[in-house]
C-alpha cells in the first residue's frame, strides 16, 4: 500500500490530522489503531441493554474555543449539556468543585454566611482558588475551611487517583478542580458545553469518512510499517514505547471500570458522584444523564484507578511530576532527531494531560503550522 501519511492512533489527534490532510491537502492517509474501534478513549457504544455508554469513562465536551467548536460541528449535531458533579462528604452529597452552595450544605447557616463573607472579601466573587493556595490563608476561619476541603474533597480522591498526595503532584492537578467562590454548580464554565447528539463514535466515523482516508484496526503499526510506503508518520501513542523504552518507562495511571445495570429510570441525581473518602473507587457515572437517552433502565460505571502496566491495561493519565518531565525530555530529544519524518502529538506522545478540546486545538495548530506549512 502506498500513502502520503501513516497516522498511528484513531483518537482525537490522529483523526483530526487525518481529516485535515485528506480534505485540505488532497493527500492519502492510512490510520492504524491497535484497538478494535475508532475514537480512542472517547469511544462509546450501546451495551447489551441498549444503553449508550462510554467504554473508557465519562467524556464531557467543553471548550472556550470557537475554532474547535466550529470544526467539530461539521461532523456532529450537539445536545446541550451542563455537567454537574456531587461528592459524598460526611454522608451528604454536595456540589464540586466546592462552591458557596457546598458551604451551606455542610455548615450551620450563620457560620456558612460568615465564611462566605470572608471568602468574597479576601478573594472576590466568581473567583477560582487552588486549594493549596487557599491553605496559605492568614485568616484562621479560611485556613480551617481550606483544611476541611482539602481533607474531605481532595486528599482521599487524589490518593486513590494518583497514589500520591496533592503536594507530591504538579500544582496543575489540584488546580483543575479549584474552590469556586460562586453559586454556579456547573462543573465547567466554558462557553460551549455539549455532547455529540449521536455519540462520539458516530462523530469520529464522520471525521474519518473521506475518500483519501483508510482505517486499519486491530493492528499494531509495527506489524505493517514495513509493508506500507509513506512519506511521513504522525504518531499519537506513548512516546517511550515508540523508542522501545530506551531511557526507561514513563509512568501513567490507568483505570478499571465495572459496569452495572439497573432496571430503574434513574440511579443518582446527577451524571457523576465522587467518593473521595469512602470505598476503593473514585466515582460513579450514570450515562443517561450525559447522553439524554430515554430508556427503561440505566447503566453506571464504577471507576477504580490503578497503575498502568504495559500490555495489561490502557495508559490514561501522564503523571505530572518533575522527575517524569525530565524523563520525557530525554525522549523529546530523540523525537527531535526524527522531525523530518515523524511528528509526535497527542496526550501520550506529548506526555501532557489534554482535555478533548485541547487535543483538537493542538491537532489543528499542528496541521496549519507544520503539516501544511
């Protein structure tokens, strides 16, 4: 087979770059993925009960980028959806990120009002404060509140998710879920928040539906790389695997999901409930909240974090620590040597925790500034 580009990976980065190359440059692309489906970790499907579920955990689309929104809107209709998350704290379900509503749900009204006044006076209204920064507050009431939130919202969840304490991770991790001095219960505040109306897999099928694109599944690219004639490669897999772990393995966190079905209309009040302190799992997702599907029963996913083991489970999250960044930079130097023939991009290849819109934005930018330049 002869193509212009060999793209390794059919997730957001690989699919978007393949589509741009095929449609804008009129060049031929072969997309290869070792899994039996397109869509990467955003893959969804109808389970045996007829419920649309996300195989690799909940994927909620949100973005502030009009460019990313307009691009994906070519390939899907949208269902407006605001994601709301509750956390189990001292036997109560309270909104997270922790906000003023959470405050009044957990503390006596007068004390909650006092804390609210101090939060607004110290930080302002509508402001998001990283928990580790809030723990540095001089006011004793605010320090108490910060320690309470840290203990009941962050500490146990982070320990289960990463097997590390919040302080042992890059501040960007805890900064992803700040304390929000607001009454806004939405998990995200982005301008565009929605779910693909017919699911992610259908959207990916539309992205890859082009006469210049061929897709080969159930195939490790190494099995065919000698048989395919191509000019350049785009690699979206783990960068350390590409170089046969010559500098050592980059660590990732993985996940295990137990799916359960109940013949009831609704199991929980929102799409996601976190369990930071009790149980060995971190969260429970009920998919019908996300998809808006009408169905007599409901399917949930119970999520258990675990270490990534090559060949046994999927790498989900790069672990943002200084020593891991240094190891990645060794591989980046190796990648720079191949800049003329191989482009590395995506969460695993860049060893960065991209949201879906960030992955799409990165792919579009790479196409414009490197591929099409």
